[in-house]
């Protein structure tokens, strides 16, 4: 039997943030820092899948401090996502109702901002189901530590005292993070992932959270022949 279950947040517990909302956050960041007309290419480079070098490269062009830039970008992105939640454009999936049925401690490990993770789960009354919640700090370094890096995953495992956890996600990086941490993974095929092809095999592929309750009562398969 697994001794803990960890969830990604966006695309697993709640819907994903609209891409247009993230685009708005990037444009507003430049404007906030006195760059009213940045190159659209540079704006696009700090919307999703951003790494530290992306931030430093863009900031060198506009003579901006990378830490100030990214702190501002994360703060604006979090503000916008909180607004998306309160406006009903970012809501929980119906099957989160099964969370009380899990027999082991639960946690969340997200590559979104810590402030966003805490606000969204609290807003929808989901935070009480989880013993530990991890998102990123608003720093450039956090971009190196996000999944598939195991940094936040290992912190959550330590908080729960878990050794045989199962991690549920909707991205390749979630499966990779679980592999890197030596734990099992479940890839959830939400509607936005119906045709998504993985380059690595998760331990399980499920359609929704209902499928996971019985899975967590099985023994871990990681490392088995």
C-alpha cells in the first residue's frame, strides 16, 4: 500500500489557467517595470516553460534586474490566477469530491507560485484535505528547482514521512519528477490531455481521480521487474 499520495494542482485538481491570462501577466510585467513596448518574442519567452537563462537573457536586453523582474512577473501572474478563480474561470474538477476517500496522507506539489497554490485551494475549500502544499517561491532559482527537479517533491515526501508515495500529474515533467524521486506516478488524462503523447511511461494512466482511490491501496511498483 502506498503511504502517501501527492498531486499536481493545475490540470489535476483544478482546471488549467487560460493561456491568454498568462500572456497578460507577461505583458503587464514589462509595463510595470517601465518597458511599455517589448518585443513579442521576448514576452513569449517568459510566459510558460521558463528557465533561469530565459529570464537573465531577456533582462540583459532591457537592463533589468532578473530577480526584480521575476518577482514582479510571479506576483502579477498569481494575482491574475486568483482573479480567474474568484471569477469562476478556474474551478475544481468534479471528481475532487473523492479526496476524503483516500486512506493515506495527501499533499500537493505544483510548479505554480506558492501564493497561487494556497489561494486557489483555500478559495475552493480543498486545502483541508492536504497535509502539505508546495509551489514555487517568486525567485529565479525556483525555476531551476521546479519539476522535473525533485526539490519540492522531496520536501513534501519529507513532510509526510513517506517512502512509497504515488504522484499524480498531467505533464511529462510530473512523470519525470516521480521517476527522479524513485516513486510511482499516475498520468491523468483530463480532456486537455486526451491526445497527449508521453516520451516516458508512467506507472499508471488514469482517466480521473476515481480510478486512483483503489490504486493507492496497492503496493508500489517502482523498481519492480
